C-alpha cells in the first residue's frame, strides 16, 4: 500500500461542475483518500473517466461547528466530501447528521444512473434510506477480522450483502469465503501500475535518507500495523546483522515503541507514491513479513505485483493470496520462519535475475488496473442493462493466469 501520489495519470476535472448527464458514482470509504495510495484510489481515479466520482469519507469532529461537508477536489477528477460534525454528539446523532448531509448533497444531483460504491458496511447505517440505481460492494478486506472491529460492522455487512447488486472481492481467498453469500460475486485481486513501478529498474540515484545505508538491503513498504510480524523482523535482523532492513510506511493501530530497534533496521516513515520507485531501485530483496493471524487471513497484498514490476525479488510469509499464484509460479519465495527468510534471501542474493525477470514480465503482462477497472465496469453495466448472465469470478486478473 502506497501513500498519495502528487501526480496521477488522469487530468483534473470537477465532477460537480461537469455535465450532469454524466452518471454519478458515490463511494463510501473508511479510508482517507490522502492516506495511502491503494485499491480505492487506483479504481476510482479510473472510474472518473466514466462517472462523476464523489468519495464520502468518515466524519471529523471539531468544537462548536455547525454540521457541514468539507468539499475538495483531487487531480484525478475525484471530489472528496468529509462530514464535519461538532464534538460531543451521541452515536445516533452522528448517524443522523451524516445521513442529512449526504442526502442534501446528492439530492441536488438529478443524474441517472446513480451508483453507490461501498468500501465499508458501516456506511449503510446512514445511507440505507437513500436511493441508487446500482449498489456495489468492493469488499477489499475482511474488516470484521481487523483490530477493533465491532459486532455492528458484521451485522451491517449482512445487510449490505442483501442490498448489493454486485460484489467484488480484493483477493481470491476472500472470494472463496464470500462467494456463497451473494448471487453475483466476482474476484478481482490486487493489480499493478507496471509503468510506475517499472521505473525502479532504471533509477540510479538513491533518496537522501537511504543513500548511506549499506547493502545488501531488504525492504518493505506499506502500512505498518497489526498485520506485520514485527518479532520476525527483529529475529531476521539479529540473524544477519550485516544485512540492512529498510522499512517504509506509516505506523497505525500499534505502538511505535513496539517496533524492533536495531542498528540494521531503518524505520523511514511514510513516502509518497511517486517516491516509491526510487526507494525500491536500491533494494536487493523485498521483504513481506506479514503475521499469520486473523487480520491477514484474506489479504491480497497490492505490493506483491508492485515489487515484481520494480524488478525486486521477494521473500514473503505464507499468505494464501501470495502463495497462490506467486509462490506456486516461482515468482515469490515463501518463508515459514526467520531462518527460512534468511535461507530464501541468501538464495536470491546469489542467483542471476534475468530468467526470473522474464518470467515476472510474462505474468504481469496479463493484467493492469486499467484492465481491472474495465472488467468491473462491464459487469456493472451488465447489471444496469439487465444482462447479468456472466459466471461469478469470470474476470479475476492474476488468479486465473495459467501456470508457467
């Protein structure tokens, strides 16, 4: 997962100043647009070529304010709306205020069709009474297994499955878990902006905060939270004190003091999406030290194909959607212990990359975020046209590519 890019491929355009004949897509998200650049940003910035995209984020609370929407534009042609509410409101009042603000905002829009696109079932609490022509649930993670998940979230997801016209899942293990809960479920694993990460193969200059770090370097980028096995990071660093571990990303939901501190572990903080290829260009091995717990049971890490597009060989813990297909195809090394990480990394460091890169490029050529969005949009149009006879999971991008 990557932080917000300062430049993205789609030209600026204001959805609410555009021709109102353009369909409206309203996304309800638990993730801030400006936090990290990941699946929602990849898909919705492409959706903005076909829809006026409005992303409604979770509320922020301030003292002594009247409830209102804080509206802003992004260069990708997306409008962001953040409910601003007074501090001290009770739960029911927070729900009611969000409903009223959203109803007032989209009630001014006469556009048809109107698509509701959900990333969080929690949004159903304040949108169930609002009308749409198509309801999409892009189930990118198993949120009920994340730290702090509530019983309400589980109940609302059941309601969202009942309301949704179509469900997408962020990985094939999640698809397998959800396929019997809805009649129209399609698996779309993490895809890749190969051109962006491919820049890492030709970048020569190290970023300033990485330049003085010796080689060999093992690197990670993404959100650092309960999904990371921080003990494993410390163990591997202890086994190879001459290896350097470059860890990039914001620390969320865990105490930063719990991160292992070693002379050869470098916690560099978050970096922008545009900066990532320069960092990856200086890494010898990509390291994906995911914990094997409930919160990682169904994840499909976006960074897997991103490492590969950058030309960086990867060692990962045994995440199902990394094993299938990347481990099975010999594109990623799977490790089951600190000693195994060292053994697999040593093998990577000692082997030539040419044959592996050729295999990687054949695999990556089968998919892209552009293809993923186009396939999703076709399925959405089928529903609105009344032609929903496609087989479930007919269009996953990476999961169904033939073994090599």
